[in-house]
C-alpha cells in the first residue's frame, strides 16, 4: 500500500502538469518562496557577516519549508485520506515545471520568426540575463539552453527528491532552487550573501543533472554521445548545468555558450560543442521531443523504484 500511496499522487500530478502547465490564475508556492527570500535579503544583506547571514537564511527557509510540508500532510491525513491525496497531488503538481517551459520555448521560436524584438521580449520571460542585445541565433540558443537546464531543475531533480524524501523533499528542493535563482550570483551584491545558497543548489542538483544528461542521451538512441557529455559537461561555469546542456548540444549537433550579460556584467560561458550552425524550428521540436521522453522515463523510473522498494520491504 505504501508504494500505491506514493505512486498515485505522483502519476496524477504529472498528468495534471502535462495538461495544464502552470495556470497563471493559480497561486503558486514559489511566489511565496521568492517574497520570503526578497524580504530577508533586503534586511540582512548588509554590513558584516553577510556569508553567515546568507547561510542562516538559506538553512532556515529550506528547513522551514520541509517542516511546514510535513505538518500540513500530517494534518490532512488526520482529517481525511481523500484530503491527504488531494494535497499531495497539488503540491507535486506545483513542483513540476515541464509543460510551462516547453510552451514558452515554442513561443520564443515563433516570436523570433516574426520579429527579433518580439523574440527578445519572449525569451526574457525564461532567462535571467539581459536580452536586449541578443541576435536571433542567440535568442534561440538561450531558449534551448534554458530548456535543457530546466529539464533537470524543473522535472528530474524534483522527481529525484520525491523518490528520496517524498513531498516535503520536493518542496524543500524547490526552495533551494529558488534561493539559487534569486541570490546565487557572483556579483558584488550577492557574492557573500548568496554563496551558501549557490553551493547548496550545486549539491542538490549534482546527481539529477548527470541523470538528466544520461536519460537525454538514452532516449536519443545515441549512446556514443556520452563521450561528448563527459568532454563538455564539466566545462560549464556551473558544476551541473553543463551536463544537460551538453547532452542537448550533442543531440542537435550545435554549439551553446558564449558571452552572457547578467545585471550589467558580461559573463563568458565556455562553448559547448563546436558546430556554430543556425538553429531552426526543427531543432526546437527535436529538443521538446527529447524533453518529453525524458520526463516519461523519469516518472517510470520513480514508479519502478517504489515497486522495487515495496518488494524488498
């Protein structure tokens, strides 16, 4: 029964994400995460001890989300099994972000085909860099890089932590990921305060990023690309992002990386791949097919793991 109670909400939430994505009308816990981080950052990211204060904020928020989720689930279980199931489905649904980004990437390619300015505005919705000076090729590249990275951060990693720590682990991971996306930068403002959050995110994504790259290569049917991933994955400035990005670059036989503008500072990311060819709508469709198949394989992997654990209980 334990495996059933873990598998049923996961399957329901994943199907719900495939159907709805993230509806704009629904309140989202990540918005609350972001407001909490911003509130504490504005008040504590000053004066002495910024690294220590940033570490305490990160630990407090991650542990708080984990504990609050445990408390909510226990309370729901006391009231009704149906309420517990509904709450689990809702929280897992919130933690999966595959469909929304797939839709956004499609829109980026459609927008840039209409006009460069429209493409720049559209890609700005999904990347954290300045897009005002990007070429059409750079707009498409940014969208595909983000798609590959989000496959790890938005799908595989949450499922990985669900497998290990259940729904509380998924929510705690989302807080880690939100902390990194908001304060995990190496610029003057966040270098000390966000350092611990960035390293925590590196640890949380270490296995999922490599698992994502392996699954991408596996579903492509080209296992020879594992050598490509091994060669280029570690060249990225991030210890994790380079692996799914290199897997997609290898599958598409294209090149990612180059200069990026973050908060007015140019950050040079090493090139992944060496075929600097124009990216097309067909590349986008191939990337989305790979993403969807990896999602399916990861869900099946988690469900199979529950069955195996049940067998050996």
